[in-house]
C-alpha cells in the first residue's frame, strides 16, 4: 500500500487542514510507514475511499469466514481446548 496517498494528521496540529474541512475524518484500514493511523479528509467518493472500501470489504469477508470456522469447531463433539 502506498502510504503517501493518505494523510496522517493530529486534530490539534496547526496547518493540517482538519479545522478547515467540514466533514469528519475517515480512519483508513492501513497505517502510515511509521505505524501511525491514517485518516482521509474528503467526501468519500475519491480513489482512496474506494480502495479503503475494497480493503474493508475484504477484511469483513475474512472475519465472517473466521467466525464460520469457529462456529464449526465449537459445534464439533471432538473439539477440546488442547
């Protein structure tokens, strides 16, 4: 993921554009190169928003699959905690 496409900012930083933007910042599903959260300011219709939507959709699908596997394991009569 190209971390340069998303802007990391802290709301109290001077000149970061957060105060001038009327809408809320979106937390993106990836972190910056130094491990900090990435936020996006915008109307939610741009390229970065679509990429984030696709990644979040993939993450939710994987989580749903994992829950399904856990349900199957818990339903198994031979399952143990070992």
